[in-house]
C-alpha cells in the first residue's frame, strides 16, 4: 500500500465547507489513500503559511480570498488559471482553475442564444468565458457595479469574446435569455431572495444558478415550475472537485465510475440540507394532500414533519372545528399565525404542512421570505379536492369550497416557489419534489 497523501483547502473564513466530504468520497471510490483537511488562513498570514503548505501537501484547493493572492508563490500557471485570472487548484507548484471545467460539465444550453450573466466577480468571469466558448450569440453582463462589469467585458474581449454588453442589475429587465447567476442572491440562509423579475424568469430560455445551498434556489424552483431548463450549482461544485482530483492523480481513470459519481452527487444534496437547513412549506387548497404528501416527503428525505393544524389544535386544546365554533375564525387565524411563526424560527430543516388559508393572511408570505423557507404549492383541481374531503369531513369552511377555491388559487400560484401537480398519485408529487432538490428517490 502506498503512503497516505495529504490534500486540503485554503481560504478565510471556511465555515461549513463540503470540500473534505467531496474529496474523501471521491478518493474512496478511486482507492486513493489520502486525507483532505481545511486550512483557514488569514490573508495577513498567507506569506508565512503558504510556502509551508506548498512543501508539505501533495495538492490543495484555494478559495476566497486567496485565489489570486497565491499566484506570486507559484512557479507557473496552467492555461485555465491564466484565462480565468485565478487559481483554485495547486499541484507541483503549478496553479490551475477547474471552475470552467466544472461549469462546462453541467451542459447549460447556450449555443446560438443570448446569455445574461448576473454579477461581475470571479464567478461571473468563468461564466462569461464559458458562455463564449459554448457559442453564445450574445452575452450581457448584468451587475450593480457597472464599472466592474465594463472592466470584465473589456478583459473578455481580449480572449475573443466579442458580442458583450453590460447592464445594471436593477435596471431594465432582460428577457428571452439564458440566465446564469453568479451572485450570492438566494443563498442560504437568505433563501427568500431572487435575482430576476417574474417576467425574466417566465420568458427565460434556461436558468443556471451557481448557488448550491440550497440545492434548488427560489430562482431554480420557479423556473422548473414553468417547465424551463434549470439547474443549481451542486453539480458544478462536485465536477470542479473531480477535475482537481484528476490533476492530482493523472494516472487514474476517473471516467470508469460515472454511476458512482451520480450517487455521490445525490448524497451531497442531502448533506447540503444538513449544513443549510431549509423548511419546505406546503401550501394548497383543502384536499390537495398537504398532510399525506408531507408525511411521505419527510419520511423519504429523513426530515421532521409538522402539521400546522395539529399544532394549533393542541395549543387550543380543541379541534379546529370547535375553535371556529366557539371562538370564531379571527381567533383561529391569530393562533395559527402565532404557531406558524414559531415553527419558521426553529433551527432545523422540516416539512411544514400549512392550512389552506395560512399563507394568505397579511404578513405570512413576508414571514416565510425572512426565514430559511421555500414554498411548495400542491396543485389539485376543485373536483379532486372535493372528492377527497367529501366523506365524513368536518372542515369548517367546506360549505364555501367553490368560492374559496376560485379566490385562493391565483394567490397560491403567486406565493409558490415550486408548483407540483397533486391530482394524481401522492408518490408522484413526492418524487417531483425530491427530483427538484436532487435528493435520492
């Protein structure tokens, strides 16, 4: 058996990095005897610490804020690092950049299309270059800092990217484009943010978000709900790590293990949920299956399940029907709001089934957006809903079902981050949600 090899990641701060888990699992599949550690190095300490790591490690990755600052300490740069102006992988005192290869592996459909890149930082630089390489017809860099966007456009023109323009991120909408998000908007725990307008999402040709936590951002979910090609950044994260391992282990054939890589990516999606717990808030009309589908989803995803109506009834010490009868709907809604907001502030991930009117109350959508929560609308026809609740139901608002359905349906659609057809088998709705987040079925 060969010696144990040592790899790692340098950055500051590092926080909950997935890199050790990704690299250790890749090495396990490939039979590599190695360890991968995190090295949190303050920028002021880099000149003293980096030479030591160059001598002691067999290879390492770089992340913010060291991706440029490491360059003077290296002997040479590979073409990838020269093009992107940054290093994220070091081997034998040579700097490489695997971000482009990681993004290219995601196969975003850009050839012959207008591509709009959001942001003008290091990630955006990779996206612009790869859009150009993929044959984009036109590239728009949309950023808050127009000067930085102009500088990026000018730099990319030197590398052969010609049809590039810039626009203000908060300016006029760009429609009919492939959107690539290179900003942190929508990243956990601020998952309620979206970097595009509803009109831009609705008329997008494709959407790619470099954010991987959550594995499906609101941007990705809203695009998927409209049947638009959309993907989050977890595959790019994995593929750039795989490219680094190929650089460190050039003698091995990584392509023989494609099935294992797919399983590994799905396992990572579940790990992301652990380090960035997101609440999945189920909404929809009575009879849409929120409780049953919620229980099934929670069991499949190994999450806690909470039924809001059950909690409200337990808090009041009487059934929902009795609350309506004895105290009135206003009292019920006050208690419902109170209990709902308590659940939103719990730290763990969960599936939370709400009542049919919970999110339609004033301030409730804002409460969801300020929490690490995403809204899933279970869409079922009125006929399906009534058939499910017709027998033996004591729901207090059943007599107003048709009126309420017509009133609430557009509000559910407006509130939803992801819409799932819930008129068929519950299993199908659960699988659609699991697939959207990249979790194992």
